[in-house]
């Protein structure tokens, strides 16, 4: 695997919009996110087409691909952050210059719809990409400390680290009301199946990861630990949708060599409690002999850690659950 250089003060971060446009974000939040990154010593620049917006609050394939290529080609740019998620980054995959990307390795960070974009790049180039905060996430004024802590551990240091559970979590529309946050106590990591494993980190947003199945952009799952999460779409029937999306992933070639499974915390509207999750997982014969941990701090609730897609994790699921990031 190719690990990009870590971030340091003075580095330039380029903001791109491979899914939805920067125009979706309020000017106040753009200004706050930019100033927070600048206060850490980074230079923030924006791709020339990131504000372009069509009827889906996205932009043309050509505009998005051009911005991606320019960001990777620019020797001054050390990291690339996505604006936000969306639904259509998989439109870009056959138009990307993977040789250009491989020759110019740098940090690429985001989550959600970013899953298709990032996993394709990792599969085609062996460049480690990062499942972590969007640029828009940096506009969160409160309850941000955990996000910042694990961003630094993963993207500003080479040391191994343990992903410990946050003390609290939220599933509120924080970007609409920054002052009145709804925060709850976090019950922490939950062991579903016992065991211990080490493997390559793959995954992200489950339904988006599955879009890569049967394509040249899908990973060999052998010796991997899958980190999967999903948002609350559809609004009804999430549990059965999650069940069949997981089953589809299990059907992929090489799944029998998967070493473990880590599941991110679910949103409230998904109505996925631990009883439902345990039942779904118990119906999968292929999962019975691998360690499984649930309620991890990544996904579509907050806070979120930063995970290296293509890096290495070690998990222990016994009386308590432990997640360690070894190579990132």
C-alpha cells in the first residue's frame, strides 16, 4: 500500500466537490471551517468548480474530474478534502486518471458517498485513503473535540492508536442550529461475536460500497476487516434494507477470507436497535466465526473518527471491544 505523507503546519489543503456542491453549505459555515483549519497552520484553497451547482446540487462529470486531477497534479497541495457527501461520486470512476493519482499520492479525506470514490482509488492505485470528516464537518462549533483528536492521530502522526469510544454522541441537525445541540451518553463499543483479528481496512457507507460490486473498482476482500455503516435511507424499512445490503456484500467473491467486521453507530431514524442487529447478523452463516463489533464512532452520527482505507487494523472482541489502527 502507498501511504501519503502526513499533514504538517504550512501544508495546503484543497477542497473539492466530487458529490454535492459547496453551494449547499452556508457562507457562515464555510468561513468557520476555513478559519478553523487555518488556525491549525494549514492553507485552504478551493477547486475552481466546487461551487458549480445543477438541479441535483452537484456539477458536471467533467468539472468534478477536472478539479480532482488538478488537485492531485498540484505539487503544493498535500491533502484533498471533500465538501460533503451526496449520491453520485461513482459517476466519476471511469474518467479518473489513476496513473496521475498514483504518481502524486496525497491525503484524500471524506465519508458517506465518498465511499465509492475513495475505495475505487485505493483498489486501482493502492493509495490509502481516509474515511473521516468532510470540509463541512469542520464548521461544527461544539462537540468537535473527538473528531479533531482522531483526525490528528490518523493524519498528523505515524503512531499506532486505539479508537476509543466517545463519551457522548449526537444525531441532530447541528449545521442548522449550532448552539442548541442534543447530546446523549454513548454506551460504547458492543461485542456481537467474540474473537481477535488483524487485517486491511475496507468499507465505509455500506450501500455505496456495494455500488462497486462486479466492477474493476471493487476490492479483493481477502484478509480484510470490513468497517461498514449506513445512513437512515430509506426512511422506512431500514432494517430489511441493511439486511439485504449486507447479504449482497457477503455474496462477493473472497468474503470467506474476511477477518472481522466493525459496524458504525446507526442514526435514530433507522430504528436499528441491538436486538434487530444481532438477529440480522445471526442469520448470516458466513459471519458466525469472525469477531464483530458494533456501535463504533464512524458513520452518519457524531462524533466520527478517521479511518485509513487500505491501512491495517487489529480488533479484539472479548469481555470488552478494542479497535487499534496499526498502519495508517
